[in-house]
């Protein structure tokens, strides 16, 4: 695996199931496996891109692991992979995906791919708005000639257009449900 290979943390107190998920994912991703909530918290780091967490675990629950991830500011995407049927209590939980067991190999791989695409879209969108804000600030203070003859401004405009193309390519990989999730996340972040 290379440094650019995404890292997935599998957290489940059922060792056989955690090992199975890890084996499925290890062909495409760097995988860390934790056999419970306490171990998950001890191995968490900023290098984790996606965390797949069981909700019902003794001592430290999946909800507590999720809370730790969000409280500590880890930027990873989180999916609850659990036998717990969703109920209204999930509304307050800060996960990105909720999957009810049993899950097949292809479903698990698709879920991780989707979470990684959402993360990339989020990063690109933030970068796009930061650059667009700079351009807008310059456009309100400089005249058209100053803008047209400034190399840094020309480069900024080119970067914005390139990023717009990247966003379009990433958008094509996302489903309608992914957009709903991203809109909810943006809405929550702005609250």
C-alpha cells in the first residue's frame, strides 16, 4: 500500500466479523482493526479516512467511539455498521452512513468508496469556496484592467476553473442520497 492509500478503521467486538471485514477491505485499503470501543479510541489517529463502527459493544459503545471521533476533531467519515435497526435516536448521532447487518462484501466496499467520494467532494467544495471568495474580494476592489493584467489573479481564475471541473467529475460519482447527506452536513456545520 502507498501513502496515498486510504486508511479504514474497522471496529467490532465480534472478532470474526471484524477480521472478515478487514480481509474484504485489505485488497484496496490500508486497514486497521479494533476489537472493541476502547481499542478503537487507542488506535484512532488523523490518518484514518473512514471508520466502520459497530454500535453495540461492551464497555465502550460505538456511539461513544463516534462521539470521541467528533469531539477530538478527526476528519474521517464514519459509518455505523450494526445489527441495531435505526430509530429516532440516530438523528442526533454524527455519523455519515448507517448500515444494518448483515452486509455483503460488495455492499461494504461500495459504502467505503461512497464515503471516500463524499470526503473528496467536501474537500474540493471547501477549497472552491475559499478561492471564489478571494476572487470576489479582488473583483470588488480592483478594476477590470488591473484584474486582466495581474498574473496571480489569472492563475487564481484558472485554479477555480480547474477545481470546478474536478467538482463536476466528483459529482458524477455521487448519488442523490450522497448530496442529501452533504447538504445536511453543510447545514449542520453552518449552525
